[in-house]
């Protein structure tokens, strides 16, 4: 006849439930780390204001832009996004593109009046 301390199944063997266990020493109160400061939620990227324009591209540029747009997934594959990123990188090379036009200057550029 099996004794009451014999394991009954595999779980008893793995956990040692069938064997008498020595008493566990009392555990000291765990030092709980203070809660981390809340991480601010990422602010959604605010879309810049836009202006609609019409531009004439060379056939080679239009074809390359179309291919890049096709192979770029998601909103970053939109042609307007790609053109704006390319133009932004290009204009960053020219300090004058960042300078304000002086007040009082009446400068006309293809129908748009700057002041």
C-alpha cells in the first residue's frame, strides 16, 4: 500500500508536493521601488499647413517618384510627402531659404505676393 507522502502524479514530482518541505523562513518586507515617473504620451505629429501647387516634373523625375511611392508603404509613400521631404532636405542647404523677406518689400513670385 502506498504511503500518503508518495507522489500522486508528475505535478507532485515537479513541485515536490509529495515530499515534506522544510518551513520557509519569514520573508523581509520587500523594498518596492517607487513607481516610475509617468512617461508622457507621444504627442501626435501635427500636420503642417499646406498650399496646393501645380508643378511640372520631368518625365524621369515623375517616373522615379512614382516607383518610390509604389515601394514605400503607408502615408510616407504618398507623392506629396516624398516631394516635401526631398525639397526640405534640398532647401536646408541654402541659408537664404530660411531668411525672412524684409517688411515692406513687395515681391511677386508667380502670382503670390510676399509681405
